[in-house]
């Protein structure tokens, strides 16, 4: 996407999802090792681990696919 | 004094952990960073107000949808689905999809070809400055009111979940929105809307997934709702999970509405008016880079719109089925917001309808996920507010300041005016946030506003586009009559509640049903007055209507594309999916 200069909105989206996913995934792993005193409903499903992992992967995909370097290369290829 | 005590004045539903706070602070830093990054790209009026008209179909489409998917939408409709059952999904399906497809395939070419900056701008070209003045002033009024209720919705989230003081929430969020919209203009608002779209799905999708697991799937959910409502002696408990089969009679469903109100009031007037003439959403599509992108953008938005009930309506239904008082273990019954906020309500620990989504969030989301969910709601709120403020800024600058006050304003002056008006719009929104507090339900308030301003506007715009005989005097008179009649019916019912039987055709009609019928009548009044006055006055010559009216506008041929890139193909796919959903949940 041209709008936004070298940094695409999809790159920002990737950073946002990736950072949030990493934090949630890490917290999920920590909770498996140290179960909290007050647990949410369906705690045993460990939603923060698999949902955090999913967001992390999605974030990495967007960040790499629309990285500034790739965007510059794509712009340079255009006639 | 402990600084936290300044902000925490009510018991909190949950306590944020360090990781939740990091996620929230990261979001604020990111949006401000985006605003600063885009500042250098908002130097001309076209950049600041129309994002340079260079957005792709996907970006314009997601922004088009996200401008309507604020926290107001999330919390308000989750609250409404708790109150009215699955009938609330009509606002996502028949109340959106046909109108979005109509915008894409019928109306977008006119907006795109005449290169207007706004919907009031189109009215100026078609009907002259009289109709433009009414529509721009009423629209500006509506956007700051809407921005205010977004602010209120945010404050509710912060109050329910974190116990933050309402004033503190309003100040922090309004400063952030004012900063990033004033810096980057519409482009900044669109960037944040796309970001918010992903955050909302990331933060809210877990609620229906985990909720359905807990309830035992859709059939388990239906059975639990039936059991709970029967236990509470709620009339028509079985109607809460049926979309159409209970609309034969006014008193057979929780909303007190029949199919006429849904199909014609909502589907044909409110929805068509909102999605095709509310400049807040249309502005996003106008930023598309070419006609095909402008046609595809609403279709992409419609595709995702059909899925939104998953994260909005389903949590409300899950609340009906699963929420119990943690102290007594009895069914939790949510109440109107004004009762929940009263001293008595606070003393009894009551929760309002609009709090069902945060309650469900707190039920399933532990540290990290809770921070993401709260961030999604904050992002939704800020996006909703930013969308209204950026639309207000454009309409003020082009249609009020540039038309009525300073007709010779330079482009540079308009950009400066735009930045300042952004700040002023936020300040007015702060004031209006306090009005929203007195409404029983947020969405009833919003729908009342739509019925005042959007429903008659739709009548005027659609006649202007499709009927060349409509005259400037007819357009002006019809719009004025429609708006005044809608406000008049609202006031009539407030003064004499028995008037509901005339306005909404039934004494059973709840607030939403009244809004639908009021919209229907005022749109009809607008159309009738426009037609009558037009026949009594002189029409414009055809030469002045070129590019403004159907039949006098050569629609440019879009470039030859494969079937999979064709707006008509994707429009048909969305239409078929829409019909299937109606049958499944009949």
C-alpha cells in the first residue's frame, strides 16, 4: 500500500499483533509453571498460550511480509 | 496521597497485572507514534481530509467497517443482544448488508465521479447551499454527540473493569485522539481504524469461543437461555434465539416490533441512510484510489460485517445463559444503565446492559488476554471517536466554514482550520459524553440520533441521485420537513407516552422499535415533501445535473478484470451468504 510512505499499515498491524502475542504467550507459559490463586473460567484450557501463540505467528507474518525493506524493494520495482 | 486513589473511586471488576498495563501502554505509544509518523504526509487539504485518495480497497474497506465498529458498537450491541436476544443481529445483517452492497454497486460511482469531499458537499452540487447547510449542521451536531458517547462508553469500560474515575478516562483518551487526528488527519484515523479492526478481533474472539465451549455449543446455549428466562418469568423466552419467526406480532418478541419495522424501518431507511449517506463511513470509501477500489471497499466491509455478531451478539446471549452473581450464585440480571448508575444501583452492585461484554471478558480472560481485551475496547472507543472527529472536521471545514463563513479560504488555511477544529470537536465531545450517561441504553440513544438526521438525509440523497426532476427547493424543504418531523415525533412520545401507539403502531414498542418506525415515517415525509415541492418549482436543466444524477452520468468503464477481482462477483457471494444466515437463524 502506498499510503503511509515506506511504512505500510500492515507493518504496524504486524508489530502490534506480534508484541501482544509474545506478551500473552509468555504470560501463559508462566502461569502453567505458577498457577494463579484466582483462576478465570476454563482456565484449564490455557487460552493465553494458544491464542498468544497464534497472534505471535500472525504478527510475525505481517511484519516480515510488509517490512520497510520489502516495501522499498517493491516500490523500486514499479515502473 | 497515593496517586492511584485519585483515579480509583469504585470497586473494580478485575485487577490489571503488569503485563496488562504493558499491553495498554504499548497501544497508546503505537497510535501516537503513527500520528507523529504521518504528520509529514498531511500537508494539503486532500491529504488531511481525504487521505490523499490513495487507499487500497482492503484498507478503505476495513476502515469503512471499523469506523462503525467502535467500543460503542461492541458494548452497546452486546448489551442490546442481552436485552432483546438475537433480534439485535438484524442490525448487522438486514440492517447493514443490503445497504453496503447498494452503496458499492449503485451509489459509489456518483460519489466517486463528482469528487465531493463530503455528503453535504454532494447535496450542495445537487440541491444548492440550503440543503447543504441543513445537512452539514445536523451532521456536525450528530458527530460530536456520537463522539461523546464513544467517550462515555470508554469511561464505562474503565469504570466497570478497572474502577477508574469517569473524568480521568475521558481526559486521557480525548487527549490521545485529539493528538493523533490533529497530526495525521484522516490518514491517521484510517491507520488506527485498521489497527483497531485487528485488535478487536484478537481481543474479543476468545469470548464466543470459550463461551460456546462452556455452554455446550449453540444448542446448549439455546437450552440454557430458555431455562434461565423461564426461571425469571420473562415473557416469550423462546423468542430470544430466533431471528424472524417471532416477528409476526408486536408482542411475540422482546423488542415489541414486527417484520414491517425491521424490513422497512431498519432495512430500507435507517440502514440505507446510515451506510450510504452517513459521511463518517462514506468518507472512508471516498479515500479509495480508484472506482473499482471504491466499489470493492464496501463489499469487503460487508463480508466482515456479517461475522461481527460472533463477537458482539453472541457474548450478549452468552451473558443471558451463563452470568451468575459470584456471591449468591443466582442468575445475574442486568438492568438499564441509569438504574445501574443510581446510588441504589451502586449500593446493590447492579450492572447495566452495556456492561455485559466487559463482564464476559473478565469471566474468561486472565492476565495478558485481559489487557488485550481492554486494549481492544479502548482502541474501538478511540477509533469511533476519531472517526467522528475527523468527519466533523471535514464537514465543518468544507461545508460550514468554506461555504458559509469564508468562501475564499486557501488550502493551507483549511488544513490549519482542520487541525484546530479537531481539538474543538474533542472538547465539545467531552461535554456531550455526560449527556449519554442519562440514557437507559447507549444504542437506543444512537438509534434515536440516526432517526433524527440520517433517515431524512437518505430520502433526500436517494431522490437527488435517482430522480432528475427533484429541485433545489424540493430537496431543501424535504430534508427540513423530515428532520423536524422526526424530532417532533420523539418529543411527542416523551410528552405523551400513549403516542407510541401512533408512532410505532403498538403500545408494546420498545425504544428500538420506536426508532425504526420514526425513521420510516420521517423518511416518507421527506420524500413526499420533496416530490410535492419539486413539482411546484422549476427543475435544474440537465446540463447542470451531469455527473450528479442517474441517467445523466456516464459511468466510466472499470478496467477489464477477472471474475475474482470483480465487485459484482464478490457482491453476489456476500448476498448469498447473507440469505443463508437468515435461514439458519430463522
